[in-house]
């Protein structure tokens, strides 16, 4: 069951405000992001907790318009194929629904940049392959970065599809060593849309005495 968030309760805290105001933004202004801002956002990511304090994250950062466009185009090419392959063997209906949701969310076929949404900064986040906790660590790192971005007046979007970059023919341009796996990307920029808040599911907490 979906219900509205009780957001007036949180207006008293800057941190909570930032959490509640962050959205996945998929349209950006053609304004570059200052290098200093990127550094501050990376530092916020580095402050995330990590299992056994391994700090496994590695950041591969794109800021060139043409480079971002090229990666977006190549990832879009391999996305549909990879998505179906990854989800095959499971519930085919569920896979189809998830894929349709993804297309709708990203308006994949309508927008000029279906993967990176015209953002001026793309940060791929990778980690050593043998680290079983890396996906959790990276999720925390990415969320820190997105909240820091919001606090600094920027918008962001997590891009899970970015992991398919490994299957593109231009992957070697990122210079990610084979020992590392790309898990996702965070895109950053000055947002050019104000997405609606998605209602949150609230009947998912179970208190056990
Ligand atoms: C692990 C993960 C992967 C995601 N991958 C994508 C993606 O590839 N493309 C995209 O446009 N949004 C992606 N999103 C954004 C979600 O669609 C978005 O966070 C969700 O719809 C909730 O919206 P909100 O962030 O505005 O609250 C991803 C989010 C997460 C957490």
C-alpha cells in the first residue's frame, strides 16, 4: 500500500530536508559543474561507511560533453540485450514489467540522452570484484554523493544501467582495471526539471518485541 510521506515532521532539520528534497533528476541545464564542487561531492562519498572499512570505491569521472554522449550511446545499445539476459531464468512477466517501468522512468526512446540524461558530469563507481560487500558500500557512497550534491545546489540521478558500460566497445577508454567491476554511475548537474515525489510504501516496517 502506498501513502503520502509525513514531510512536515522533518522540516526542522537541514539534513532531513536534503534527504526529502533529493529526486532522481533526468533533465539538466547546459551548465558545467565546477571542479571544486565535484571534489566536495567525491569527498562526501568517501565518508560513507564501508564493510571492514575497506573503502572499496573507485571513481571514473566524465565531464566532456562529447565523451558523455558517446558512452551514453554505446550503453543504450547494449542495455536492452543485457537487461533481458541478466533477468532471464526468472519470472518473465516480472522482467517485462521491470523493463517497461525502466523505459517509462527514463523515457528511454524519447529523450536525447537515454542513459545520462544530458548531465554534464558522470561518475562511474567501481570496486574490486572479489569484495562481496562492495555493492552495499557503493550504494551508501552513492547516496552520500547525491545528498551532498543536493546540499550544494546540484541535482543527481543514480544510473544502474551504467554498469553495462563493461559490455560496450569503448569501455577501455575508462581505463578500469580488470580486477574492478563497475556497479553504477551517479550523474550530476543543475537540474532542469522538478520531478514529482514518488509516493513511498509505508507498510513495510515490522516491530518485533
Ligand atoms: C540502484 C538504482 C539504479 C537506478 N538506475 C537508474 C537508471 O539506470 N536510470 C534512471 O534514469 N534512473 C535510475 N534509478 C533511479 C530510480 O528510478 C529512482 O531513484 C526511483 O524512481 C525513485 O525516484 P526518486 O529517486 O526521485 O525518489 C536508479 C535508482 C537506484 C537506487
